[in-house]
């Protein structure tokens, strides 16, 4: 693994040195930060909150049903025959299984909805990055959110974020404030 990382580092360094000698330009961006600041993400989050709310209601309904039947079982189990007690226990088991199945469905649905709703946002960000990179003659754009580069000299590379913000019509000051607010410690 270390050999692979060392090889990759050497290749990137050699590419940067060789490309700089030939006048190639490189840039970097943090695509996760970019996407987080895009206004479309707020809309996606609002839609996901509605889906989550629906699932919470479904799960709460099942939980209330279970609690009511469990309380009834506890209150009356002494008077039940063995057959009725078994039937009531089976009913509680089935409700619990339904709750667990719906929890899994909720999780899968939330993941699917998020993927579907975020896909156009990812595409818009990617298209803007490519458009700005091509328009400004960059040979490559490195994404810092994919993991830190071992080394890069910021004086030889351009931060593409301000140009992409302009392309997308995002106010850099508002984006910085949104990022700062998200990273601020939560007061308890």
C-alpha cells in the first residue's frame, strides 16, 4: 500500500514538474464544500426531511400499536388461556418484525431518495468545474475532498473555487458563512 502511495505521489510530482515546464496549468477544488454551498442542496434537504417525516409517522404508528397491544397483554395475560397467550405473543412478534422491516425500508428509501435528488446537483457542480477548467486552460483539477494530496505548491496551482462560485452564481461570502456555520461548535 505504501509503495502504491509513493508511486502515485512520484507520478503526480513528476507530472506537475513536467507540465509546469511546458506551461500547463493545474487547479484544485474541494467539491464537497462546493456542493454543500449550492442552494439546490437546501431544497434537497427539505425534500428529504419530508420523506423522513413520513417514515417517522409510519414507524410511530407501528410503535403505538405495539405498545397498546403489549400493555393489554401485560394487564390481561393472567386471565388468558395458553392458546390465547400464544396468539397474543405471536401478534406482538409480528408487529415487532413489521417495525424492523419498515425501519430497513425507511433507511433504503432515504438513501435512494438522497441519491436521486442529489444526482442533478452533482452533475451541475461537475459541469461547472469542467466548464471553468476548460475556459481557463487548466490541464487538470485535483479534488481535495477525495483525500489530501501528499504535497502541492499553492503558488503553482489555482484554487478553482472562486471561479466555479461565479459560474454557479454563488456569493463566495455567503458560501464561506454557510461553511463556517456548519463547522461552528454547537453550544449545549
